[in-house]
C-alpha cells in the first residue's frame, strides 16, 4: 500500500498573448510535434506557428489525430515519424483530441502541452483520458501517469469555434460540482485532496448561474469580456481541479454515467455534444437527490440558454423505457461510489419527473 498521496494541480496561462509564453513554459530549441483536430489546426495555426518560430521551437510535423479518442488512433499516432522525433507534443483541439494525445504522451514518456481550441471540458489539464470504441460508444476511462505540463488558453482562439461548444461546456462544468458534492453527501471523512477538489468544484456551478448568459451573448458577438474569460476558466480549469484533486469516488455521478449510457443511441453520438447530454444528466442527478434548490436554479439557466431539459431535446421519446441506456448507466464506473443505493427505477422516475418539471 502506498504511504503517500500526490496531487498535480494544473498549470495554465490565460490571455490573448498566452502563446507568447512558449519560451518560458516549453523551452527554446526543443522539437515539438503538433497532434491536432483538422478544423482546430486550421483555426489555430496562424496563432501557434509564429509563436513556435519566435520561441525557436522546431516543428517536426502537424498530424491530425483522427475523429475519436480510440486505442486505434493512439497506436497509429505512436508510429508517426513526427511524433517519434519530437521532444514534446502539443495537443491542439477539443476534448477527444487532447485525451488521445495525453495517452500517446503517457505511453511514449513525452511531455504533453495543451492548446484547447474550444472551451467545452477540462480535458486540457486532467490526468485521465476517456476512450471510445470505433463505433463511438464508451470504452473506458484511463488513468495516466502525468497531467499535461502546461495549458495555453487563448480566448480569441476559443471564439473562433462555434458557440455551441462553449454552451455544452457550461453544462459539463456545472455537472462536475453537482456530482462531486452529491458523491460526498454520505458524510464520510474526506482527505485533503477530496475536500479541496469538492470545494473548488463550487466554482463550476455558482459563477455560471450569474455569468453564463452574458458570457454566451458576448461569445456570439465575438467580444472577450470578463464574464467570458471567467466562464472559460470555470469550464476548463475549475472542473480540472476537482478531477486531479478529489479521490475517484467523488469524481463521478449520475450525470456522466447517464451520458455514457446514452452513447448507445445513434442520435446522441452523431448529433449531440458531450456537455449538452451531461447537462441533462445533471438535472436528472438533482432530481434523484431531491435537491430542489440547485435543481430550480440549474433548470432555469438551462432553459434560458437552451440546454436540454427533457428527453425530446435529445431526440429521445419520453415513452421509451430506455432499458439499454439505463443498463449501461448503472454498469458505468461513474457510479461505483454513491451516497446511497441508486437503481434504474430511481433514474427512470427522475427522467419522467423532469418531463413536466417547472422551476
């Protein structure tokens, strides 16, 4: 049994000149491979390439990661000459791209630096990667040896992406607080890291209630406001602190478990974003727990910014028993630790209640 516990808190730089810190954070003269999403690289290369050149960092190549976070893509990328020749790897893209690159770096023992092209999740700073089967269904959550060395967040770059990614990110972040606080609700004694993570998790929820609508409006206008910058940080950094600090028992809940169950439905995988579905699962989680105060506030915000509040918003039939979805939900590792027994019937009843709920 290990007689120590390590926490690797995220290191990040936020601002329009974030990439100007490459020399200090990555180091001059190093060889770097970019692994990216195709659209993400098109949107970001005019920011990234000049910054690499000024830092005297040699680019060994830019490689598209694929279309999903799969073992097949990880193994293909490991064989890429540009990756093999590099000292460091820059992950440029969304959550699935970054999760893929983190596994590659972990297996090759190469440091990973992240440049999120969208503000939709905490993947750029966490010590886990979520992997999927090639058909898009959930496969596993992989624990890695290290967190990314540094995350560079340029709000101008995130504004180049469709606003729907920020919108989905809001839901994903808010669910992190709901799940971590719920998971610890049984009242067991928390170690320092778990207490730190769960406390930090409140930043994922309450500031969103105050600033999310304004942040969405500003993003749609292309305006970098204080509300937008703080919202981006509360999507990427705050939930990441929960993830890297809290014990795995307090890093999951019904919201994410239900998402993984719903990936078995084609419409979810093909037409709905991770955070969008998790936002709905957050409401289910709160309904199961009868947390009426949080449910009321989260439901009103979700309705205001058009996050899903019922099955129809996810192209699912309210009369569907969802047996396959709920079976996968209960089997998911996100529900290994709960504050009280959770059953398929409890979740289905909460889903039904949400159909007619009004805050």
